[in-house]
C-alpha cells in the first residue's frame, strides 16, 4: 500500500498538463515532434528540389534569354526582401530562446516582430507582382517580351518564348514560397496567441521550436531563390 502511494505521487510529479496521453514523458513528446518536422521538411526539400532542377536545366539551355528576363526583375526589392527574411530569422531565434528561458515579454515581442517582417515580405512581393502585370511579363495570352537585348550580345534580342519559361518558373517558385510564408504567418499568429495566454514555459516550448524550424526552412529557400532568379548575368 505505501509503495503504491509512492508510485502514484511520483507519476503525479512527472505529469505535465501539455503531455499527451500516448507519450511517457515530455522529452519523448519533444523528440517525436522534432522528428516529424524534420521528415516534413525533407519532403519539402524534394518538392522544391524538383523545381530547382527544372529551373537549372532550362537556364542552361537558354542562359542568355534567362539573363535578359532576369534583368527586368527589381533586384533592389529582392535584396530588401532577403534582408527582411534574415532579420525575421533572428527574431525567431530570439523567440525560441525567450520561450526556453521564461522571458514572456521578449517572446511576445519577437513573435510580433516576426509577423510584421513576414507581412512586409509579402507586401514587397505584391509590389513586384504588380509591376510584372503592368509590364505584361505574366505568362499567358497577354505576355509581351519583344526587342529585349541579350546581355553581352549587341544587336541580338531575347526569344520571348524562352523568356516566358523563365517567368513561368519565377511565378511558380516565388508563388509557392509566398504560400509557405502565408502558412508560416498563420502558425506564428497562433504561437503569439498561445504565448499571450502563457502556454509556453521552459518545460514546454516545443511548438515555438518547431515553428522556428519551419520558418528557417522557408527563409533558406528564399536565400536560394534570390540569386538564381534575380542575379543572372548581372555583371556590368
């Protein structure tokens, strides 16, 4: 009887309100969540990897035309968005650290700034898309890319059909990336609400850490997209 009482007390001490019933301890739950996210990110790498392979093949075939199309993109806005995402990665790291060290104010501020930076990224991307619509660089019946000089080839012009392939890949790749950003914003809005309610403690902060992994992955994808799409043949 005394032994049973001690076992019950020990079980009660180990129980955590956020521990799901099918896990034996918080560390097991944390490891399972981390593994699940890494497996998900591996599938995302394969998904984007196919698009990157298609891009690289066409770029090799039509390098001059891709260079001409790339020069119509606003590299300044693209670089600004790159800086915005790098800053957002910093605020995500601060949010994870704050959750693990019980700094609630810093956690809320870091999550809020991350949301603002994500919205800024989408706003800048919206400006870029608007410019492409105005310039008739959106693939389709209204696409126009006539008399655009080939970089380094005086008197020669880019092939509009090849340029349209570039813009098709541009909109597909940046559009899917923007979709992942929107999902990330929804995730971080939820994290902000939960943090406001005081759900995260040094003992339980797995959702913040997992959300951070997702956000860093989205940032890394853009780090590759920016030079591949915006910096083709940009030398003077």
